[in-house]
C-alpha cells in the first residue's frame, strides 16, 4: 500500500501502460473492425461469385422451366394437331356449304319488289338452268316436288331439307329434283338442278333458311351462313 503511494510514477506508468494497452486494444478493436470492414469487402468480392452461382442456378432453373414450358407447349401443340387431325377426318367436308358453286347474287333477303307479295324470303343465286344444286348441310329431305313441295306454286319445283341444328334449307325454281322425301343427304351433295320454274324472273336458285319446314319462317340466309362460316 505504502509502496504505491511512494511510487506514483509507476502507477502512472502502469496507468499509461494500461492506457497504452487500452489504446492498443482500441487499436486492436479498430483493426479488428478494419478487418471486419475488410471481411465484408471480401464477402462482397465473394458475393458476386455466389451471386453469379445463384444467377446461374436461377438461369438454369429458368432454362429448365423454359424447357418444361416448351415441352408442355409442344405437347399441347401436338395434342391440338392431333385434335385437328382427328376433326377433319370427321368433318373433312364443311358442316355448311354454298348451295351453288358459281353464281351472281341477285335478290337478297327482305328485298321488296313486284316479284313477291311480301318481302323476299330468301337469297337468289343467278345461275344457268341445269346448274348442280347442293345440300347446304347434311340432313333429311322433308319436302320435294312441284308447287314448292307444298309451299305454293310461286316456288316451282322445290326441296326442303331438315338439319341437325333445327334449321331447314329450301331450294326453289328447280328444273330437276334428284332426291325424295325421307332421303338423307350430306353437305354439298347434289340434290337437284337449278331452273326457272314457278314465279321466277329468270334462271336462278332461290335459297331459304327456315326455322320450320314451312313458308313464313325464313330468316336471313346470308347472315345465317356467316354464323356457320360460309360467306356468299
Ligand atoms: Zn328468290
């Protein structure tokens, strides 16, 4: 005790040493900090590498995902192609077709005129007499004969075909009828030859789409045909 009192300088030295130590500790801490500071730098330097690895992994994952997607897409495409290939086999012939191949559109639906007591109930296709008339879609013949098959003398020789969608197609002013009532016909099948019979201003096919087999239930045939992918 008395020794310390007697030797204050030493104490100071010790204190200084301690301070120095402290300083060095501080310095150490500082360098440690610096080291720590460096470490993040190193980590940063290393980070790009790991980031690159991560990016690569990500890219690989993405590529794998892409490949998977591509495989999926290819499978879907193949399926679609298969479905497409299967469909035409069934529907190689279009569901609906034009009733004549070459024509000039003359009187259209709802057109007024001296020829009709009411508005025109169908679409007229001007064609030479004897032009093949085709069933616009598959169906069953429900009317076939003179006097519009029962609808009236204005139609001349006419045919009405019932279709699966509930609609009926009518063909009038025919010169020759090739089908009979009850006969099943396919889309595009020749059912008659065009003519100029009945109340007709010249050789043409009068064509109707009806909601029933009978006169008075017609709708716009051009508009209907458009809905089934046929433009005239
Ligand atoms: Zn007509």
